[in-house]
């Protein structure tokens, strides 16, 4: 099969399209013919060696955390899916990923594709939506009437986090750059703050939750936004180097679960229209490295998706 292989830790220079043997499904796996796969910031970071200390990869390796496609084969213990099912889900990064024509994935991290999405949109969804779900719902526990700030509201995770918080009844503020202000407003944000011209900490106060998708100094500057007892939830972003300036605010890492039941919840929200999927850019598989370049600028709008089959 064709795959985008990672052959070292030299960033984009270590990536190459190549022919490699296809994966063999284990008993609990589904083998998926990938129709679309997203490029997440973590893919670029891994290509630069970011996860090296905790995840030693054997080269060639295939990156790509999530995708959408059609079940080609199921392992002997799988009963929830059958060949021909249209599914989306999350691959195990320590095994081979979704930037290939086929991927073998634990069936526990797969769900039926939302019926109203094509593979391109569904392929953009799993990691970003599950990350937003973790930050806003399971860890952030956003609720009706609360005030929630979403940093990086125009990105893959932030654009979904805004919509989830709105769906739960929260009042939502979001930060974004000048070219994305209208976009973030259209997603439902009640307050939109241009981080290039406005100090968000001076613009809003008494918030219940900050979902931090930036880390570092942005997290430090988020403390004054919160009321006493407020929460900063965050996924894997650069740590804050300063000491916490307040003790009446809790910083909570948001562990991301890839279980089918959460993917099903996200599908339900997408199918009801509560959450709209924003595909920012689609790249043919042959241009996969351009998609990585795009995502690694750190200024993506919505998700970047690889079209693996040239049709959706
Ligand atoms: N499981 C996990 O732990 C997990 C999962 C997914 C993502 N992440 C991490 O979460 C972060 C966001 O991921 P993503 O997929 O949403 O990224 P993305 O799609 O690449 O979006 C990045 C966004 O950040 C915005 N941005 C840049 N500088 C900003 C600033 N100073 N203030 C506010 N917004 C700013 C950009 O908006 P403008 O273009 O308007 O500047 C862009 O829309 C990444 O660091 C990623 O690695 C972690």
C-alpha cells in the first residue's frame, strides 16, 4: 500500500511517500481502508522528535492519528463492525497511523461515521472533537449559565470546543487572530478577542472555565480571567514556566479518551446540527507534506485533511 512514511526525526525532511506492506489486523482490530485522514499538530511535532523520550518508533513509521473510511476486514473477536461499514476513529500512535491506504485500529476506538458527513469531514473529526470534549465536557464540566473562554478558537480543537460549550448553554468567549474573528463569531462565540491587538485578561473577567489550547504565557495570563473556584482545563500544550499566580483556581489536564461511546456522542451532536464540522483545507494524499507544512504554521483554520482516494 501507499503510505506517508517517517524515516527519522528531521521534521518534514524525514517524510516520504512510499510503498510499504499493509497492516495485519489483530483479533480486536478493524482493518480500515482510509478515505480521509486529518493532519494534527502532533504529527508535525512527532516528526521533529517531540515524543521520542516516551515513544521510541521503529522506522519507517506511519503518522496520522485519526481518519474515516470503510471497514475492509475485522479481527476474530470483533462483533460491533463488519466489512463495508463506514467508520471513523483514532489509531494507536505507537502502531502505524492513518496516513496510509489502510490502517488497523482497535475496534474500541472506532465508531460509525456520522450519517450527514462525507469521509473528508468525518476524517477531520475524531482527535479534534475528542480533545474538545475532554477540555469542555469531561474535565471542564462546562454547564448552562457558565462563562467559558476558549483559546485558539479558530483551530481544529477550538472551533469544536466553542460549539460544544455553546450547546451546553454556556456564554463563550474565544481568542483568535485578525483573519479569523468573523469565523469564530459565526461558530457561536459571544465575545471574540483579537489576540494580536487586545489583552484578553483586561477584556473579560469572572469566568468559570478557560480551555487552554496555547499553554505557556497564555495560560499564565489566563488566571485573572477566572472567578474564585474557576478552572483552567488543558490538553497537551507547552507548560507554563511561571509559578501559578493564584491558589483559588485549579489547573486540570484533560485526558483524552478515544472510546467508541464518546465518538458516538460526538456523532449524535454532529447529526443533530449542534456541532458543525469545519474542514479548513483538503490536500490530495500526494501533497501530504504540504498539509503538514500548513498545519505546522500554527495558524490553521478548522482542520487540514488528506483526501486518500480522490473522491468523498
Ligand atoms: N490530545 C491532546 O493533548 C491534543 C490533541 C489535539 C491538539 N493538541 C494541541 O492543542 C493545540 C491546538 O491544536 P489544534 O489542532 O486546534 O491546532 P490548529 O488547528 O493548528 O490551530 C491553531 C490555532 O491557534 C491559533 N493561535 C495561534 N496563536 C494564538 C494565540 N496567541 N492566541 C490564540 N490563538 C492563537 C491560530 O489562530 P490564528 O490563525 O487566528 O492565529 C490557529 O487557529 C496544539 O498545540 C496541539 O498540539 C493536543
